[in-house]
């Protein structure tokens, strides 16, 4: 019999027992260990007062760095820096680009708003010029993006590990990174839909690429625990700098601002440390259960397949396999399924009214799967969907 992990998510489940939550790709449930961790953060603040920051930077921060390094197979945990959100980290990367001319950017038409909106705004001011490669058709994406990268002349190359609006997972990130010919080009991988969802080995490219992700989705830690892996020699002195980046600062020319070594040069300023407590507690819990990204991937893929089988068994549900942007038999997909339909928003609203939580991006309806689902939950969800969406 397959193990159920629902008991570990008791607080979220009992808070709304009738809710069918199929949006783990958006707001993942938090396991109960995170509740206890959040309480510990408050109690430590009361116990230590001002001295809490010594404990945070001597214990909590390095532990969180080690967890990220272990999961991504990084050789040096010191390359990892944390921030409350990925946009803050992105702005520091952008502040490393050349000035005096528009930054030349290579990206895709499917990046999340934290990047796509920011670059579009810079373009409005003549501060950036972006080339956007269409992600569709997916079969040729890697070839087309690689060809654009090989042309060179870019200050920044930015793409997702898994695209948020389709679930397509780029199959050969290392190959695309190697296609960038200019050694000074900054390369950023948005790994938010990949971290803890797909096995990811950054060791072969750790000296060349920035990798940004966080805890809000598959790391199950809630908001506030975002991180950046910083490759050595790239972005040595971000113009957008926080005062924490001065901790352990290296010497600098007289009259100039000094920066700490490693990923710490991208640090910000005072932050709420609660998310680090939750992140460490969740990572410790997963380790204790022997659940790594590969095991989680196997579990959620099985759930995806069961979900599609249950939909097929109820033909009146107007969501068909041929509407999937990434087919169920395609190995290059993340932890959610995306249906393309003109009724996406209407379907989402009807499902939400029936306490089935999904989300949509324009004409794309997304369903996300997680450890807090059991296989039989897919039949329960499909039964309710058949009553709500029956054609």
C-alpha cells in the first residue's frame, strides 16, 4: 500500500477539510513541522532579543545554505544567499549590467512576471533591449534558443528551468548554458518551478550560472525563503546593495564600497528570519523521511497520470488529454499540468466555487500535485469536477 503523507499536513488539511487543493504549483501546503518552526522563531526572539541575529547568521543561515547546496549538488554552500523574494535578488543581478547603453538581453516569451515585467519596464526607458524566443513549439525550443545564444553579444541570458505558463521543463540546461559564447555574459536560470520538483545537479555549471528559486512552492516553506546561487567572478559589486553585504567585506580601493566574498555580496538588509526557520524544518523533515526531489517527482508524476486517467473515465468533463500543453507521456514536464482552453478562467471560477482550488494564466488552466495528495484523491476530485464542469 502506498504511503500517505497527509498526516504530516494535518493543520492545513483540517483547516478546510472539504477543500480539494490542486494548486501546489502556486501555494503549496506547509507541513506541520513548519508551524512548530515558526513558533521557535518567535520564542528565540523573546529569549535572545538583540542577540538573535548571531544565532541566525551562525546557525540558521548556514544550515539553510547547506540544504540548498545538498539539493543542487553545489560544492560550496557559501555561494547561496537568501532574500524575502526573487525580485529583490533579480534587481541586484540587473544592477551588475553595463551602464551607458541598453543592456542586451536574451530571454523567452514565457518568463514569470518578476522578470518579464521588470525587463519590459526597462525597455520602456531605453535601458534594455530584449530578444524573446518563443517557447512553442517545445520540440524545437532548445535548438532555437541555443541558436540565438550562439550569436552572442548578450549582457544577460535569462530563462526558466520549468516554464510557469505551461509546465514544460527544459531538458538540457547545461547545453544551453554552454551555447553562450561570451565569457562575461551573466546567465540566470529561474528555478522556482524546478527546485524540489525536479532532480537538479548544478555542479557542472556552478561556476557559470546564477540560479534563483524559493520556498513558496515545492520546498513547502511558504513565502520569504528565496535564494540565489552566485557563481564566482560574476557580479562582484552589485550597484543595488544591502548593508548586510558588508559583513566580512573584503578590502576595496580607498573611498569605494567593499563587498563580502561568495554569495554574501548579494545580501540585502534586515529581514524577517521566520522563513529560514520554516525552510530548515521542512528540509530536515524531508531528509528524515528519505524524500528527495527524485522521490517527490516520482510520486507526483504518478498522481498526474492517475488524474488524467480519472478525467478520461468521465468523458463529460471538458478537459481532454489533447488540450495539455505538455502531454502526459512527455518526460519534460514539471509538477503541474496545464490545459489550454478558452474557458480557463470560467472553469477556475466554477471549480473555486465548489472548493476545488486551481489557477489559470489567461487561457491556461493549471493543476498542481503534491505529497499531501493520495492516489484516491484524484477520483474524488474528478467526481466533483464532473458535477461542476460537465458538458
